[in-house]
C-alpha cells in the first residue's frame, strides 16, 4: 500500500523551488521530512525521549552527514564507509544547533536527536542552506515542546543583487556569503564572510534573507496543519519555589551589585560571588539544603544575572569596571618563536592567543573530500583551546566542534586578505593560552600579525572584536558592550563577533537571544563594533606596520616556474629519478602539477637556500633546451668514445649530444683524440635529426673552411653499396670475387 504523503513547495524565484514532503520515509521517528531542491534531497528525522534526563540542561544532538552515495562516489581511505564527520559537516551541525537550542523550554531535559542526511546531491544546490529548514520542519510534525518554526537561508550578492541560496558558482562571483537563521518574527543567528562591506550593507543582507525565511516558516506551519499537528507532549517540569526565589534574590542582589560595581578581576570576582552564595546557603539548615539546595544555586544565578545587567543599564558600568564602549588593555609581540616561519602574541585583558605560520608547497594544501564539494585550501587556520586556558583540568578527546567553528570563523576573516599570487600554502595555528572573552577574535588579531611577520604580503591587516547587548523591553533601555567578558557572553541578550579591515567587514558571527531586536539597535551595535575594531587595528599596526619584505632566512623560499607540458616527463625522469636526484643535490622540495586548462606544468621549487633554487631552475631550463636547426652553439667535451665525442651545450648544462668522428674535421680522422680532448670547448652547428640515423646531428667541421682540393666521398647508395660504389654481394671483404654455387631448382 502506497503511504499518503503531504507536500509543500516554496518558490525561490529564477525557476528554483524547495519542496518539503512527509509521510513516506522514516515513519517511526517522531518527525521526518524530505527536503528537495533540484536533485538535492535531505532526509531529516527527529526523536526525543519521553523520560526527562537527570541533567540540568537540554541534551540535544544535531547530526548532519553527507552520504558519498548521494554523489555517486566511494568514501576515500582504507575503510570504504563514512566515518567521523568532516569539518564541513561539523560546521553545518553548529549552524543548526545554534538556532534550535534556544527554542526548547529551559526546563526540558529529554535526550533529543536531530539527524539530517544528504541522500542525493545536486552540484547546483548547496545542501547546508536547507539543513535548518529540514530540522525545523521535522520538529513541527512532532509533539516536542518547541516555540515556533524557524529556517535558515544563505544570502549572496552578485553585481549588486541579493540572491537567496546561491549556487557554488554564483558564490564565486559574490561579495557576500552569509547564513541567516530566523523565525517569522526575529533574526536569531548570522554567520558569514564578506569582501569589506559596510555595516549598512550587512544589515540589508540580513533583512533580505529574513523575508525569504518568513515564507519558509509559513510553509512548515501549513505542512504541519495538513499532516495533523500533534498535541504538545507533557513532561515533568523543573521544580520551582517562588518564595525561595524571592528570598534568595533579596539576600543576594545588593551584595552581588556591590561586588560587580567594584570592578575586580575574573578570579577575584568569582571568589567573591561564591562567598556570597555560601553565606546564603548558611542561612538554611542541612535538611533544607538537602531538599532544595539545587534551587538555591539556580536562584542565586538569576539574582546575579539581574544585578549585573542592572549595573550596566543604570550605571553604565561592567563587571571589570569598564564603561560600555571601553576595550581592555592590549599588548602584542611578533617574532616570539625563533624557529617558526612567523609568530605573534596577542593579549587583550585576560585573553591571549599565540599564532604560528608555516609555509609550504601545494603538496601541503588542505584537501577537502565531501560528497557535496571536492577541492583544496591553500590557506587554512587551526584553532586549539586547551583546558588550562580557563584554569580547568578536563580530558582532551580530539578536536571539539567549538574549536572547528572558532577556527573556521578566524579563517574566513583572514582568507580574503591573502594575495591571489601568494605562491605558498599557508597554515596558521592559534594556541589559546588564556581565555576570558573572545579567543576567536584574539586569533584573528594574532593571525594577522603572524602572517605579516612571516612575510606574507597581506592586502590589509584584519582585526576582530566581540560585542554584547543588554536590553530591557519594559524601560526601552539598552547597552551595547564592546569587548565582552566570558560572563557577559552568558548574561547578555546578544553576542556577536565582527572582523574587518579599516575599509569594511570581512566576517561575522552573531547569536541573538532576545525576540524582536530592532534593526536600529543592530546598526548601532555594528557601528560601535567598528570603532572597537579600528582601535584594536591600531594596536596591531603599532606592533608591525607592514608585512616583512621577505620570508625569514630560515624559512623556505618558493619559486614557481611554468613549463610546457611536453617537458613534465623529462623533469620528473624515469621512475622519478631526475627529480629525486635534483632534490637531493640541491636540498630543495620540487612539486609539479599540471594545469588541466592549459596542460602546462606548474613547477614549485621550495628551499631555504637561493643557490639550490637557482640550480634547480638551471637544470629545468637545460632539460627544456631545444637547439634550432642551423644555429651555432658552444659545447664542451665531457666524454670520449671510439666513434666520436659526447659534448654538452654551454648554455644548457646536462644537455648532451654526440659529435660523430666524421663531423670533427674535413680530413679523415682515425682517432678522436687527434682532433679533440676532454674539456675542450669549441663551437658546433646544429643540423637537427639525421634522416639516416634518426639522431640529433651536430658538426664541428661545418664551421671550418674546406681544405684545398678536398673531394667529398660519395654517399652509400640506396641498395646498401659501400662508399666506393661496389656491391657487397659481388665480392668478399678482401675485394676478390667469390665463386657462386649453382642454384638448385
């Protein structure tokens, strides 16, 4: 029996559309949809346990995977199956998670899983732009306690025109690549990269995407109504006690306010807050604490949050004593590590990042192998966040999703400033050594200086800043915070990170926690962020005003040489013999790639010594040396043979040719040494390929005058007769005739 299906279609314009269908696949999941655009199909399923977990947070897992079969491909590697998620998949998971998580109730703690899978790939459709839509649509069909439908959309701009969900080819021409997540009423998440756009242009892009998202949210609601929207499940809410909440608030608020107003450092402030909490707990008996001790901690945090927010809104002060637009003290240093190709330290308040730069050839490019995209990056950035950076001890279990996300943001901030003609593969690694504030923005700043220290000719330096927002809907008051602390990140209504040059924004990441944030406030926040960025940028350029003119003496230099495709084999040699010996002799690294468009060879020569690089270039030019017929070349004798001499072209060392004994002189030469010897230098004339021997022919005698009375010997005839005109079949080698035996019939 064919199941009944329900379907809604969203028009994207330009003949493109997105369909949402349910009722056919994965019916045991609590909600499932297939989202399709072109040939691209995503299957999303959602499941949430009915029993609450014994934790004080939402154990939500968002998993996005791309199946290689979707693109008709096999997974790479030894094991032919999908394994751990790629960085690209992790980034998509984070984009979806950040929009979904705030819309579940604070006291909903059931294990919840959202699984999104790329089942069919279309090279003209980027699937990550539909992942948020798929997740929300599946949840709308479930009985989860979820606030409202949301969606995500990518926005690009080509020739001044905004585009929703552009193709990968369109993105190459676009100066904006932003992903926006929103409900019908509010923008909730923004992340992307730009080519030095203004704050106003960024706001216009967000507005444009939001209008498209409203349509997508309406389609989800319509699908759920047609399918039959389920009643929201009942769950056991967290325990609440209003009297206890008021008591803790009254005991804590004024004391927390006083500590916050004192403007102390992180550890001092934390210790003072802990002391206040212990004082409050001491007012209760052991039996009371055993009964509702957890609620005391919960309500203390609420009182702490209220006091700190009120301090900022009423007095314009912050936890560490700064004003709202004030940036913490900054100090920087370059060339800190003596052996690396480039390094820098950036310290802002209690946040510190040490960046290193490593230079390499195209062989070190970061290979990307996903069903939806294959390619490589010649500039990439890795971000490491060890537990000691926050004074903690915890197990390290590989690279976290957070590290992948923060590293990607910093990479997007900087990559547009790498010059197109940079010959190197460039890897930046940021080691976060202290953290109380945005370590990803510290990474952008330290990365900029390390690149300049390494001699990478950045188009412009880039700085970054993390901003916050505290607002009160009742009073209409709001405060935009520059350079937020870690605590301000948690208690604020918005946190956003903006990077850019002196001329515009290059990347952003924004999470908005308050409904209905006006675009006026958003623009004001972005303008204040610009002022902060420029202040930080000045600190960077005070430390290193411009990129170093060259790479460091111990860093590798790279030279790129283009050769005709026909010579690639000659440079590599049989079994790689030529290139391997050349690398060993010159202490260089040589990489050869073929340009698929021109079929030319791109030779990259990497070495710390200029002499070695020059030697490689000379060898390549020698291998490509092609003498012209009729031209005269200087040669040197490098080998003596009985039937001639092997000579080497002076302008192409290593390029050899045989000078036959008959071409040494006009006179008959019995011994080669009668005319030339090892090491002799003289000129020869090049005649091209000898039609008889099919080998290259050069001649010394052609440049010498013929002796008087010289008579040239007749050439051998076509039937094999010798130079004297006799027929070898008519006489023996001594010149006498031989009797022929009678032929038998």
